[in-house]
């Protein structure tokens, strides 16, 4: 069984999360093209070449989807806004239909007693800005600030919380060094600049929202526990370097006004001129910090160029995506983040969940016992962190429903609700029902 509300402190917030490109249907409502559209249209980048043009048709079906959030007993709903839906060219002319959608979505959440928790950017950069260098171009911080002004000028008065950018590691490293996400580059110079400019854009957005009189502003960072593949000194160093790149770079910039030496040994020749002068903006005070956590990685040394590391397979049980299940890492990250970076700031687990090969059975049920076990163990990991002193105030499940999982296409299912991508029929899974019981919902 899952832990229940009474197992957590009073006021602890439970929510579920989605993102715009993954569920809305980017082909609806006058949204402009994004670098994900062109990335997906390039053979070999995405499973079956799938894109987010239709996704879950949330743009058309949001009312019923939000009923599912309410009926599960959640307190809050974490969604993202699409830059290209609001500003089809990334700047300039506003698509009023896009703004109207987020206005309706916000009101629909409030009508259901749900707290709107917005993320401004979840990876779908307008193509016109990608053509100008995207995250490699310093000007993106200003473009993003302007977008922030437009979207939050419309809905910011009703937000419970707002985050500028989801998972900066994915925007920077995964997309520019490994090339696994749009724009699909493998270039260390592009990576160094993207990882710096994503933080500069984060800071500019915080400044804009403060100027609008908004509060409860946070930053969301994805984290993977880094474990040496063996006890050799080289493996230990490789794991520390992976930890610095993945987990410490962005927190270091925001909270320590500095980047880890283990990262700068590779990045230093490629950083933009005057980058050290940007920390006044990058380190704008936050009201809380979100941790997205799914797995750990075993790291071994590797020959060749920096960063001299590689992932190796681990022995733990794995999800449908092949990610090891390691709840202890969530406890450890919550404690370490508070100890080394955030102090007394509230922490929220803003994403946690697993992919599982779910299917609707003949009786209409969708059994997913492994997901229930995963959620149980990670909720217990949160309880352990709280007991040890971490100021954790919320937990959001990824994801409300099966969706477009980026380069994995529609193949991997993270949802609490099953989606038939042909008929768009939604079917709550056993995990949805288990959470509803635990949270006092339907």
C-alpha cells in the first residue's frame, strides 16, 4: 500500500505533472514550429519519427484531464507553457489563441480547487530562435524574459508557483553534448554556452516575475545519483565528474555563484567572454527548489577526450526505459541539496515516476503493480528525508497520463492514466486508483 496523507506533515502538497509539447498537440491552436518538430523529422532521432503534433490532444480535452487530477485527490497540477504557442516566432507577434488557452486552463484548475504550478519552458524552442543559435546565443536570455512578460502578464496573477526552466541539464548537456534531444548537437563549445545561458535566462525570468509582483518562484533541477562502477580511483573520479556535470553545475551557479572545478576543467576554453559577470542575475533569490529524480547511474572511466567517463549497466531492477530503481538516491539528494545549497528553503519533489509497459485488460483495468511499488518506495524515501531534517514540502508524480516521451516517442508509458493514442480514450491505471485511495480522492 502507498503511504497516505497522514504519513506526511500538515500542509504537505501532492501533485502530478505534465508538459505542453508532450500532451497538448502542437498542431492545434496556431502554435509555431519548434526545434523538436525538425529534430523528430530527422531520421534516427525519435522512435518511429514520432512528434508532438497530436500528442494526447490535451488542447481539446483538458477539461476531462483536469477532472482526473481532481478526482485522484491531488492538490496541485504542474504544467508547462509552450513558448511557440504563445509567440509562434519566439518573439514579436503574440498568438492570442495560445494565450487564451492558458487562461482557460488556469481558470479550469482553479474551478476544480487545484493549485496551478507553471513551468515556463519544457524544451520546445521556437524554430525561429533555434535558427539564430538557440541556447548558444546570449540573446536568448532577453528573448526568454520577453516571453515571460507576455505569458505571466496574462496568467501570473493566478499562479500558485512558477519555475522558469525545467531540467537545465537536459536543455544544456543532453541536447548539446550527447545530442539525444533537440537540437541534437555533439559540441562541447555549444554545451558550455547553453548550460551557462540557460541559467542566465532562468535569472532573467525570475527578475521579470518579481517585477510583476509575483512570488513563490522556484528552480527545478533534475538529478541522477552517481555511483562509481568499482572502487578504483579512476572510477571514483569519473563518478565525481559526472556528479559535478549533472547535479552540481546548476545548483552551484544559482546558490554559490560558481561552477564546479571538475566541470570547468573541460568547459573553461569554451565559455563566453565575461561569463563570470552573470552570476548577479543567475543567483536571484528563489522561494523554493524542485528536485526531479528517477534513477542512478553507474559510472566508469573511459579513454579519449574529457569528461573521460561512461555509463555501465547496473544490477538493480529496472523500469521500461532501462533505468535502475534506486529510491535511496532521492533521500540522499534531498538531504544533500539542503545541506550544501539551499539551507532552509522548501524542497519539492517536482517529478518522480517510472515507465512501465501498461495495457488495458479485457475487464477494462490497467494493472501496474510495479509502478505502485515504485511510488511507495520513493514516497518512503521522501519520508526518510523529512525525518532526517530535509524541509520537503511536496511531491509530484510524473506523469498524469501516457504521453510523447521525447526521443522515446509514444512507446514508453509513464502515466497514471493510460492513453490509447488512436482513440485518445483515457483509462485510469491501478496506480491512479491507489493514489486516489491514499490521498482521499475518488
